[in-house]
C-alpha cells in the first residue's frame, strides 16, 4: 500500500508558485494505492458552520480543554468536504457528489477538483451516497437539474431513500433542517427512475460492503473497501470531525439527527477501525480526510495521512 501526496497547482497559480511568489495551492489530493485499486480524495471546498451546530449539546466545562488541545477557534467552524473516488481498473466510483452551486459559496468545488484530477463527469461509472444531506447530495444535479454524472449508476441505502423521499419528512424534521428535506426530496425525485438501492451488510459493488451507521441521518451508510488483504473505511459523517468525535465519541453531537444513536454508532465504528487497524476517509476530516485511528483508553486520535 503506497500513499502519494501531491498538490495540484493550476494556471496562473502554478506559474506564480514556480516564480516563488507563494500562490496558494488550488486542490490538494491524496492518493492511496491498495491492491489493484486506487483511492483518491477530492476536495469539494469547505463549509462554514456556527460552532454550536456541533457543540450545542456538549458539557461546556469538559469541552473547553478539548477545543484548546485541537486549537479550535470560537465562532464559526470551517470543516473540509472530501469526496472519495475509487478506481479499480473497470469502475470509477464516486462516494457522494458534494454540495453543488447553491448550498454555501465555499463548497461545491467538485467540478474544479475533477478538472484538476483530469476526470470527466462521464468517466464516473457509479455514484454511491453515504447520506442525503446537502453537502453530500446537492451536487448530483447540474444547473439544468440533470444528473451531473450522466453515465453513472446512482446507488443509495434504502432506509435513507425512504426517509428523505417521504413527503411527511419536511413537516416532521426539526424546523432548522426544513431546507435539507426540501432539497433532498427534489434531488431524489430527479433520480427516481434510475437509482439502485442497497441495505446494511450488502456488497454494493465487488469489494465494497455497506455498513448501516445510523444516527447522523436515519439511513446513513459507511463503506468498507477491500482489495486483497487491505481495507479502507469510508465513514461519511458517521465520524464527523477530528476533535470531539475522536476525543469523546460517546457525547451527543448537535450535527446528528438522532444524537444518542449516532454516538453509539461512532463508538462502535471507531472501535472497529482501531481494532482492525484500517485506514479511514472522513468526509469532514482535515488534510483530505484520509488517515488512521489511534486509541488511548476510551478516546481516540485521528492521524492524518493527507497533504
Ligand atoms: Zn457532511
């Protein structure tokens, strides 16, 4: 298993950097070769969230030293958004589609990331969703409301589909998330004639096992990718940040829809990844999201392997 870190510089930025003028990098990409497959993370940009979106339900006195350790500033959080692309020689599989052009101005940069990686939308053979939140699914349609990856088979967990497709969800979901429900339903309706469902424990595609990791959303899925004896867990938002989610995975997080269920899922998933010494990709984890997990008693640490 080998990891390549590279920073893709583009256009004027590249020549400025070459001239030593310190242009910032455009898109960092981390690649991992394992078995016959190649995994790559692609940046969709980042989100801007009020800190309480995650920390709201947490005990402030115990939270403070964790935020200090991880140097998390007060106020807005700006988590990365990292999509996973897997190429196994036959298939080009994209996990999630990013936020698209209408969610937040700092996100929805996948088109540029694909360009930089020299991947055309029609090269993608399969799109597999972890869940139907805006930053994961709104990018599935182009500005004309047609599927952006128009040659791809689209796949989603059945429970996740059922929840967001249900017309009652927009009324039953917390009012702060009404836009999530409206936005998801519109995208799912556009895909409904051409979507494939899977369930917990199913092999979605050869070497890709779905794990029901419920709580963040009702039907959230993680994916265990296997090639030979090696494996990587694509966790989506089941492990949603590199600080409190690792330091205190058992705490309720404001970002999860069913907070106790999501906490139980996080504890179990981290235990499995650490025990099996797998690599993982987290959608909102730093440095491209690829790394390993170190255990220290009941707490964990994310060890980034990205750029
Ligand atoms: Zn997310």
